[in-house]
C-alpha cells in the first residue's frame, strides 16, 4: 500500500508558498500519477506525457483548491482526466476484452504457481472503470468517496464497481473451488 | 486487510512493476501555469494594418513589374488609356486605321474635323466603327502636352447613342453583361452630326476650350 497521507500536508505547504513545496509534492505524487496514467493508456511514453501534463496542471491549479484536505481525490481526478484526454486525442484507447462470466468462474486452485500471473492478467483484462476503482482502492489506498471524486462517479457506483471487480477475480482469490454465487456479497468500504 | 485484499495488492504491485517507473522530471513546477502567455507587442500598430500595407505593396510591386516587363501595356487599359507618359498605343488593327479622307468615302455624312485642339495634337487615325443603320466614325487624336500624351477621341454619328452625358463623371455602363460603352465627356450636334468628345484626363480648361470652339 502506498502512503499518500502526507500529500495533503505537502499540498498545503506548496499552496502557502513554501520553498520547494511544489517540487516535493510532485516527487511524492509522481509514481502513482504515472502508474494510473499507464493503466489507462497502456503505453509508457504516453503515460509519462500524461502524468507530466497532469502534474503541471495540479501545480497551476493548486491555488484554486479551497480545502487542502481534499487534495488527494482532486489530484487523482486531474490525473485520470489528463490520461483519458490523452487517450482520446491519440486514439490509443484500446478496447479490452472483458473477462467473461464463465471464464471468471473457472475453477483454479490457490496453490497453482501460475495463479499469481493469472490474477495479474485478469486485473489487466478488467474494464477500465472496474480496474481503476480496484487500483485506486487497493494500490493507492483511496476510499470509495475519494475514488468517486477522482473518477467523477458517485461513491455507491465505486462500491458497486469494486464488488464487480472482486466477483470477477473471485475464482483466482478463493482457496479452492468457490462459486460466484456464494461470494457475491459486496465488501463495504468507508 | 484480508487475504483477498493482500492478494489483489500484491498482484497490483506486480502489475505496476511491469510498467516501470521513470524518474520524476526535474523542473520548476512552482512556475507551472495554465494561463496563456501574453507578450506585449513591440509596436502599437494593429496587425491588420500591417497585413493591408503588405498586400498593397505587393500588388503595386507586381503591377510595376508587369508594366516594366511589357506584359501589361498601360495604353491598352480602358480607363488609363487617355493619359500616358509614353506615346499612345494604336489599339486597333492597322487595316482599320484610316485617314479622314479614306473614312469619308465610307460615310454618308460629312466628317467634321474638330477645331480648337491643342497645337501639339496630331491625328492617330480615323476608325469607321459602324455603317448601317447608324453610321459612326471615330477620330482619335494624340495631344502631347508637357510630358504627357492625352487621348482625345471624337465620335461622330447621325444619331446619339447611349445615356445623356454626365459632365465630368466617368461612367461605364454595362448592358447585356458583355456590351459596354463609356459615356462621353461632352456631346453636341454640329452640322447635323452628333459629336461626342472622349478626353478623360484632359485639363478642364482645354476641354471647355475645344467645346467652345466647336459650338460657338
């Protein structure tokens, strides 16, 4: 899990004109900004471009942010928007094949050495909405409300997407042969 | 964190490790701005005037170059042909350039030779423009006054053609798209012949003098 708790404090310092505040803020934000952009664009060069553009926009718009405590979802909203704009403009948004229900419910065992690769590949095959919700929650550590702000959807939609993502990944997460129906209960977060 | 969350986080770690992580670019992030740069122009003259001036200069240069190369002869231009710094160009075929005596043989009325022309005037040619039903002849003179050559043309006919004369106003009237005529500077009737004087560019005093000499 990445630590982003200090981002709000860094943003507040940068907004107040602290010496080197912007540079310190971007240095902390950069890795996840690049990763989220890469997740959307599937292209390292394009992700770097989009992340740089997003970081520049964050620095430029920082004085307009009224509440520094809301910096994290606000910043990820800018990152996601820049990456999507980049994908749209370069026509690089590739259609990803959605993992089918039958494939997702296929029985695998957790002891299988190929299981980890399968889980990683299955995450990559998730639709963008589900995958971004999963990444922002489990990797960046945002709550459903913050993810909702970042993706521009209600928090309830984020929770639903997380549930759908887990349901699709369930066969790769369970200890053994667990049916989809028995694990359909969504996990409530935040 | 439960097992599922740990597994997902681990998978995401592996997934993002494949993406690599470029160095955070060094830069003056504090100087980032989304406002467009506004640079004061060095001159207060609006750009459109500069474009217009450049266009006019280009057209003038092209015109002078065309005239100097002989592509465009100023004497051939309809509205500029009345005054020139060079001897006037004979704009009709040599076979149609007649003397007054030759034209007289084809006219049913007596051609009137205008009086009161400047001393440096010479006849270029007489041109029988039309014969029947309206007979008309044009006498084209060239007056060399100062450093300029003036075109003085007299149309003589048995019947007035065209609109009434608008004094001192050049008018080019189009009829049926392609047929045009230029209103004369002066028109009068002398010995039963309608005379029209085309002498655009000639000083008004000289024009008045010619009309006066022929009508009084």
